[in-house]
C-alpha cells in the first residue's frame, strides 16, 4: 500500500445526481424563461432572472467534490480549481459508516447541488462538516474538537489506510 499519497474518487450517489439534475434544470429554466419573457433593456430583470440562477450554478459547481488525496499528514479534497486540505493532526478515530449522514439537517452550506458541502447536524454525530458526494459511502473522521464526513469510492480501504498511516487501532 502506497503510504505517500493515494487518490480516491468521489462518485455521485443517486440522491446527489437527482438533486443536482433537477435543480440545474430548474435554474436553467428560470434563466431561459427570464431571458425570453422579460422586458427588453431592463437590466434589473436580466440580472435577477438570468444572472442569479446562472451564478448559483457556477458557484456551486466550483465547490464540486471530485475526489480525495490521502497523504500521511492530510486529506486533500479535490475541488474543480483548488484543493481543500483536512489536516489529520489530532485524529482520534476513523470509521466507515454508510448511515452516518442519515437524519441530518443542513445548518450552513450546500445540501446537494453538485455536493453535500458545509455544516450539518444529526443525533449520531452531533455537529459535523461534510465534503461528500454519496451519502452511502461515508467515512467519519473524529478529531479533538470536530467531526468531518467524506465519501471516498472505497470507504473500507480508505479507513484501513488511514489507520495504518496514523497508527490507530
């Protein structure tokens, strides 16, 4: 097993595909209808009915989770144009839990347009941060002061590799 850096993909689950597809169609539909039916030359109309829906799509697309790179010191969450680092310092436990996000409510962030990214809460984990694409492939990283949920394509392999790298039993 490569202990330098291993890349895991972030496949989309059916829930994410459905939310992203339906919401994208609605936002594009609003923009098209706004463009075709709005008063000509009214920039406020164009901005609100065309610009805002398209900006929502663009901004959320930038935060898409494309994969994870596991290094000895961190997990790098691959986005479209940058990586979001998660330091593994202070990691207490790591476990695969396909039901970890069950019953969650979003407290701040994106609840399913190209990713589940932000802050959530449920009875099992309390408050946690998610950087996820498939709620059935959850890996729960518990630290001293926070909990992070990610969803690599091979949760069990990811957990085993982290435990080996960090000496966690």
